[in-house]
C-alpha cells in the first residue's frame, strides 16, 4: 500500500554539520506519528522540512506520490501548530481562527460558518468574541489548533504544542487531541521530547538520535523491544549494567574469572526490587549487592539510588529503607534489555 506521507533519504545540513542524515519514514493516512528525541536531535528540523520552512540538501517528501519539495509552504496543504501558538494578541478568538481563511480569500458567510464549526468542535462555544490574551493556556492551545484545522489541511504538523502547559492541563489535552485527531481522521506529525506524551498520543513513534531514525514502530514495540541501547535508555530503561552472558544465556555481574561474552544490559527502575539475604533471590535473576545512597518518597513508594560494585542504579520499592542500608538490587531476567557491550 502506498503511504500517505513519504519521507525518503532526507538530508539537511548547515555548513559541514548534518542535522538530518538520510531520514526515511512512511506515514499512513489518518495516522499520528510522534517524532521523539532530545533537544537538538533534528526532530523539529524534520517537521519544518515537511512544512516547507527548511530546504533539504537532498531527498524527497511526498504526499500521495506528489513531491512537495518544489512547492512553497502555502501550497503544501499542511498546517503547522507552533510551540508558542503564535496567536495574534490583538485579535479575538474568532478572528484568530478565521485568519487563514481570510488569507485564502474565503467569503465572509463561509468564514462565519467555518469558525462556528471550529468553536463547537473544540468546545469553545461562546468564546468567539473574547480576546486570546484573556484565555488560559489550554484554551489558547485549542484556538491555535482551531486556526490550523479551519483551513482543512491534508496534514497537521505540531511542534511541542503542550510544552508550556501545566502538567494537569497537558494530561487532559493529550486525550482531547488524540480523540479529536481520530474523530476527524487527519494525518498528523507530532514533535515531542516527552516519551509519555509520545506513548499516549501516537500510532507510531520515530525515535530520533543525532539526525537519524534510531527506531520506528508502535509504542508497544519501541517501549518493550528497543532496537538499541540508546532507545532503551530514552524510553526509560536508563539503568545500565555491564554483565557477562554465559553460553546458556544466563547473565551475571562481571568478574575477571568469568567465561562468556560481555554485554550491556538496561532495565527500568520499576522492574527491579530490593532484597535482603540470598534466600530472597531468584536464581535466574541478576542480584547486585549494594548500599542505599539516596532515598526519595514519590507518593507510591520510594525511589532509591543504590551504589553497587560496578554502577549506581535507581530502583522503585514500596518499603522504606534508610540511607546507608546494605541491600541487593534484584532484576528479573525478563526485565533486562541486553545489547552488545
């Protein structure tokens, strides 16, 4: 099946620095894809290339087989929602939503009807005459989304649109945005550095590392089966151990006398537990004796930093241990994500 949006070997460079290095992605119609990565990895450059604000050195961007690179931004059929929302502060809500329609020469009656549709869709009925300066952050986000959707774009591009909102508001708007995107069936590309946001919103996630796609798959695939140590760490398995893997697959802490190959293993803090005494250790698990260095109460239990012989690791546990307590970090075998050392 031909993808709706196709990005093929896209390269963007500033001087000798490659910001995007032969990036390729296929996105289906009606799909929301999250571009996930740390600051400076190239995800916003990729979004702006799709929109037409950045000119690539090579590669192709196509919608339904039509090459977009020769077209200016206003002829690509895409609408972009910026991190700052870029609303006109001197205009009302309805004037902001209508802005793109006026620029396209819509007649007044058609604009009024379309703005009313957007206000209803975004649950902003009655807000039309208000100044955007008098709105909450969540309401301004909806107005910016309404302005983008009003022109019936073939593609919606979102550049970290929730990064400036309070945590509680972000949680609510994630679900609203996802439900809205599914209801209207629009294809969307969403830039974020927040893995929870990507997991919540996206049909598929592209993890970007230094201008390249480190992994592209469903949220479940990327979270549970990371393709590399980088992806594992970025998706929350940020505890890293250097272990030895025997021929039978058993893993153990490294020592000078070990036979087997060295490997790098990652695990999440909530996948491990603390144990006192060897009798409490699963023989198939990896047990790391250590000492509690720091403890934080996090509402549903405690977060510990434990110093072991080879590493400092983070563990979530329900019980309260004092700093300085000797313990063992026990990691089940199936919780370890193993990569070549």
